[in-house]
């Protein structure tokens, strides 16, 4: 990702520290990108664009603040921009993939081809929990994931999702309640009333 050449500016140690700290968060950002895109290639592209934007804007990062939350904000904004731009773009399709989809071959639950990364991510969570998370509306799923898995604060989640903090609290409450209800239903013994 980096050329290996040291920058010639006087801020080289700060830039190196920033880059090292940002790269330490690579796996967490990739997991978030994979959760958003549900596609390994798109997730890699999203993370790459996030890092590119972060490096270009590193002068706007305030040392001492939460780098993880700042990077998540860039990631989510980049994702939203792609979604918005993609809604306006022409739809391309692969006729072979359509035929496979019609036959139901080689496709995951969302109709996407399962990559090794997707399988690994799915296997790291209990199958019931993963199914319950996947069934949540996206806004609830994002809030629950950012708080309970990525451990961001309410304010950081509000910044990442670009919503008021009250909305974050509401989405967390409703998302957790729906998760509990779905998991409770799945855990009930068959035949009980």
C-alpha cells in the first residue's frame, strides 16, 4: 500500500505513526466493509478507498481523538456515496450468474457467491446469531455492530452513521430487542406453545 520511501517533509515521524496506527485497524475496517458490501472484492476496494482518503486527509485528523471512529466515518461515508452513485448508474449483469441463480447453485443466503472471507466471518459468529443479525434492518444492524462488536461510543456511532445520538440510542434499543426476540424464537423447543 505504501511505497516504502520515507517522506521528505519534516513531519515524517508523525506521518509514519499515523500510517502505522491506521494500518493496525485494517482487519477491523475490512470486517466492517465486508459486512456492508457482503462481497470480498467490493470490501477490499472500499477499504482501499478509505485508506486513500484517510491518508490524503490526515492533516485534518486531530491527534488524541479516536482514529478508529474517524476511519469508520470515512468508510461509511464512502459506502454511502457508492450506494448513491450506484443507484444512478446502469445495471450490468452476468447472464451466466443469472442462470446459476435461477438454478440456485453456488449461492449464499443473500444470493451472493460465498467467498472464503464471507464464510470465515459467518463462522466466527454463532449461526443463530448471524441469522438474527442478517435479518435486522440495515440501520439497526449497523448500530448494533458498531456498538457491540466494534465497541464505538454512542457519539462515535452517531458521527459514523451521520445521525443524531438519540437515533443511535433508539436504533440500538430496537435492534437489540429484535435480536433478543429472534434468538428467543430460535431457541424455543419445537412443538412448544
